[in-house]
């Protein structure tokens, strides 16, 4: 019986508000996957949708070291697809 390796997934989020909505949501701006030795397997910068206004990005600027161009990156669905492919198809 082989032991499957362990991975950690990390997401950085900002507080955003969609145009015309009163409530706020968290929006993912980066996602990463590392292995047991903390080797980076995947890192993706995720862009915030164009109809969102960023209300708070303090944590990701200070702790994550990300620059505040939140329109830069790939679509969230693309990042989700890469992680799904890696976890369920490639690493079996």
C-alpha cells in the first residue's frame, strides 16, 4: 500500500463589494499549493471580477506581500480547475 503525499492549500482574500449590492464578500486574489517539504507546487494570482470594488486589502498587502493590482491574474475558475486536476487526476 502506497502512502499519498500531503499537500497544503493557501488562499489570500480581500473584502469586496459587487456594484449595486449592499453586502460584502471575500474575494480570492491568490491561491497556492505546497507539499510536505513546503515546496511550491502551484501558485496562481487570481483577478477580482471587474464589477467589484475592493474595500479592504490590508491583510494581503501586509502579510501576503501582494501588490494591489487586483485585476491582474487568472479567472478563479481556472485556478480551481488547476487544483482539481492536480489533486484528483495527476497525483493518483
